């Protein structure tokens, strides 16, 4: 559990970030990763910082939590220091239903059935596969 002080610190961090250096981007994501019949998609917000990346370097992924994410996630965290040392690509993916990553227009009970850890892990899997193809 995150302490109230840490929660305030993370909220302040999320408000920061240089959108010019790491602009907001959108990834087309499946709504339901476990239904072959539901083909609906939605746009999930993410940020990328490839300033220190060299081909073959690692990819560091910051996973958004229960709140808004921002460009600061790929610029101002300890991950940025590690990226400089290891020639890594930094990416941050906002969690579904948080920040501006809303798969559906309302938080109606019926819509919240898509707010599960399994669906979030499906989001991460699709996103990481896409990033790996773009940055081999």
C-alpha cells in the first residue's frame, strides 16, 4: 500500500514532464483480451524516451498505477538514470481506466468488468510486443 505522502509525491510527479521531449502517444489496444468475438479497440496513452537508446539495449517499462501518468515517467524517475547507464529505451504505459486512458465512456458497473488485473496484463503484453518489434 502506498503511503499518503508517497501518493502526493507521485501525483506531483505525474503533473510534470516535458511533453516536447516525450510527447503523449496513443496505442490501439483491445478492449477484451480474452474474447475472440469482441473486436472493439480503444486508445491507451503512453510515452517514450529514446534519447539514450542504442540498438540492442534494454527496454525499461514503467507501468502506470491507479492514477494519471505523464511524460515525467520517462524523464524524471530513477529509471532515467539507469537508462543513461545502459543505453536503454524508456516507455511508460498508463493503466486502463486511469488518467486519460478510458476504454469506455463511463464507469458504469457493466463497463468496469474490463478493469481487471488480467486485462491490464493483456494490455502490457500487447504493448511490449509492439515496442519490441519497433526497437529490436
